[in-house]
C-alpha cells in the first residue's frame, strides 16, 4: 500500500497518511524506515517541505510493473466482491484529487463541489479548489463561489474513477450529474482523469 502511494505520486508523510488511512502514523513511519533500509525509498530533506520527502530509488521504481499487476489483479478478481461499505469516499476523493489534470482546467481559480450520496453525512460533501497548478481538497466549505457541482452516489463515482463505467453512460443514466459551468461540464472527461489502476470499460 505504501509503495502504491509512492508510485501514484505521494511524497510527503501527510499525503502518504491520507492514502493509507487505516495505517497509524507510527506504523507508516516504521514501514518507511524499513523501505529506506532496503534501498527502495530515499528520504530527502527540503527547506520548503517540513519533514522532507520520500522518493523511490531506482530499485523502488523498478517495482512499478509488479505493483501495477497486483492492482489490475485486484480490479479484476476482488472488485466484484466489494459492497457499498467497502468503498471509502475519503480515499476515493483523495485519489480523484491526485488525478485531476489541471492543464485542462481554466487558469483562474476553480471550485468544484462533489456531493456523494449513500455515505455518512460527514463524508458526503467535498470541495476541490484549484489555484494555480495546485488542487486543495476541503471537507468544509472554503467560502468561494462554486463553478461546478458533481453529484453521484458513492458506487457510481467509484466505478467512473476506476474506468468500469463510462462517463457518457453515467450521465445519460442520470447516475452522474454535472451542474454549473458549461466549459467545465464539457471538459469533465479530460480533467477528471482516472485511477492509477483503471481498466478500459467493457
């Protein structure tokens, strides 16, 4: 799980924690130290980043095809067993935030409001604020005007993100709704991206 996060682009300790929410900070720290000792991860200090960054070494990067194949295996054989309670909206939204392609969004500040149904109230609303090339994920209303509302149930959004439900099909069925800026609605398939382990829809 830690290697998956590193391969997906998480380098800061807090970012890694968000990607493995069931792992305690102390256990994550221990795992990172073990990966450092094994020559798979390198910790680099940075004056701009408190705590530094964790980067894969050449040996760690060479594990990419193995981690990818494990992800594809899980996508094919384990996903059918997953039920609503297995789909964590927090992890989903963090993954979506990481995959957003800012180059397909307007250069100005953009606020995208995700409303996910079928989940506990404290995990229902998510705000993405794009400022420059950075995307912030907020659990509380940041107080800016919303440019686009994305409305879907947890399973639909997960399936779209995993590439097993085409966006066009989700929109036609009404399971996915986009309300707001016509520019953002039209460009949605380009900027939303897909999961690291996404497979083409069948």
